[in-house]
């Protein structure tokens, strides 16, 4: 009877899971995503459940154990419970063989594994609400029978990864228990990860996982990423001024404006630090949700970057990376004033000296050609006068005024 109830419960769970997976993948807090159909089981595992999705319809699924033997839906020992539908195979194995396992089937990407083990991964409380460009520090530890594990066989080479899983998986950080970077002490069982939420707003699954060549453990929770609650702008106070005015706008529905502290750096075009920009909500609030700071900077091109520290309205302390802002301060352009007496030279030679040589050549050529035409006209006129005088000297009684029409009829009468 107990076996029948167990199978019914498993069947109901699968039906619920397959119906809901179309909208959103179900992840229990300790589920582990199954990648490339392979998984390693460590000796501390008491029970494991494989949830294998195949949306293309019912198919034969084979599990290959570390010793090479195979498990099928219709051929497996009593320690294995296998329930299959058209879209999901769910296989639960008690006291599974330690070592590498493999699932042979055409599976979808949203496959996962549930582990019941004495070894658990626990993390400090992570917030449900995150912000774009926020830094989050989290601590994770492996526990064996509720005691932090310090066994080097487990911790040596163990990596702690944090990822946001949405439409695309975004890995935020990867750390080891080696006492380096943000990890305090090597092999103390307490791994520290600092992640940067560099993604777009939306709903995600926040997955924290630790693994090495022997084991893998994971813990998951939902997270919602909101837009950054701080934005800022720049303006040059006056045209030509060397004063830059920065205005930081705080979303008062998300943050307490008086709690905001801005720690920024202004760098020049060569990436050299010019000055530090510090604002405190308790000192620089110009309006209930606006911080303003006037900073003297030399004229030129600059970049402002930095961090913001604040307290949310719910009391959570946060750290945000400010987006870079490029800005510039321009000098005032003054047009020189010129007196008329200075603008017009009195000496004609100055005009000639300042006139381009090609203009002088054209002017001289034009004057020369014009002079030649005038000279030719004068010569022609004088020659005409001389010819008229010569003609008058040869015929003294002949003049233009004495020329009259010849009467042809009278001449003919005389001839008769």
C-alpha cells in the first residue's frame, strides 16, 4: 500500500511539474541543474532524484551507472523508483553508487537533480529585491550533520559560483575556499562571493552552487532585479565657467535620500584622476530627493564614475556602481575688438604689400591691356586726321560740303 501511495504522489508531482514548466521552471531550494546529461554523485548522498524533460514525446531513457551498468524504466532494482510520462521521466535512487552518472536521451535544457544527503549547502539570507549595478556579498558553507565541513577532500578545488538564470544564464562570480580575494580563510568551510548585478531588470532565479571533482551542491531562490534607484546629470553652471554642477536624483520610494553617500572620481581625457567628488544626503540635499554638488574643474573633457552607498526603505544596506558620465567644460570664446583706424592702413604701399601677388598680376594685366586699347584708338584717330588733311591738300576745291546729287536728266540734255 505504501508503494502505491508513493507512486501516486510521484505521478501527481510530475503532472503538476510538466503543466507548470511551460510558464516557469520549478526549482526547489536545493535543486541542481543537469548539464550535458552528466552528474557526479558523492559518497554522502543518501537519495537522489533525476527529473528529465523531453518535450518531443515519450522516449527511451537510459541511466548509466559509474560501473557501466544501465538502468531502464522496465529494468531496475527495487532501490529505484521510475515514473515516466510523455514529457518527463522522474527517477529516484536510494543509496546511489558514488561516481559519475550519465543520462542517455534527447533531453531539454531544463533538467535537474534533487539530492537528499547529509551534506548541504547553506547560504546567508539573500534579498528578493536586487538593483541593476548592485554589489551583493554572500557567504556559503557546506554542512555535514549540521556542522560546517572542513574536510579538504571536499573543499580542495571547490568553487562557489553565483548565477542569475532568466532568458539567458548570467554568471556573476566564481570563488574558491582558498583565503584569497573576498574569502577570509582557506579551507574553513565558509566561502565568500561578491557578485555584481550587471543585467537588465526582470525576474530571475538566483542560483548559488559549489562543486569540485567529487561533489556538487546548490541552493536556489527567486530574485527580482529593479532599475537603479539613483540617476544623475551634469551641467556647466555658466557659459565659460570652470564650475560643474552635478545633480543626483534618488527614488525615494526605494531609498532613504538622507542615507545616500556618493563616492566619485573625476578623470581627465588621459584617465588621470583630477579630483574626488563626495556627497552626503545629510549635507547636499537640495530638494527632498535630490543631491546637488558644485565642483570646480579645469576646462576640458572629463569622466565621472564611482559608487553610491544607501539604505533602502526596508532597512537593507546596499552598494551601487554608478554608470560612467562623460562631460566637458568649455572656455568662453571672446571675439577681439578692432578700431577702424587700425583696420584700414593709411599708407597705400601697405595695401599693395598685403594684397596677394596673384591679385596684383591681374590688376596690372588689366591696366596694360586697357592702355593698349586706348593707345590704339588714339593712333587710329590721328592717322584719320592726317589722311583727311592730305586729301584736302590735293583737291583744294573738293570738300564734303560741296558734294551734291548728280542730275542725270540735265546732263543728258546738255550732251545733246
